[in-house]
């Protein structure tokens, strides 16, 4: 695993379209929101770094669990 700029293709949890996200893992774990380029809904992304196994895990959620 190399840390730094990452580009991943993910499936939008709202419409299922493939969308590309770019982020930087050099600062460790992160959480951010990106907008689907097709349906424009917010996609919740969470990146976990597993130092022990040298793995990066990318979690994709629909951004519908927020409390207002
Ligand atoms: Zn979408």
C-alpha cells in the first residue's frame, strides 16, 4: 500500500452509477462527502487505514443518516 493521492471508482449508493473519487491518504484516515456526478446526491465516503495489514478500506454510504 502506498499512501498519498488515490483515485477510486465507486458505485453511487443512490443511483448505482460509477463515479470517480479522488482523495489523499497521506494524512491518515479521513471522511468526506462527494456529490454524484450523475444524480447529484451526496455520497458519504470513509477511508480507514489498516497499518497492520497495509490495507486501505473505502466505505461508501448514502448520506441519509444525518440528524437535523
Ligand atoms: Zn448517483
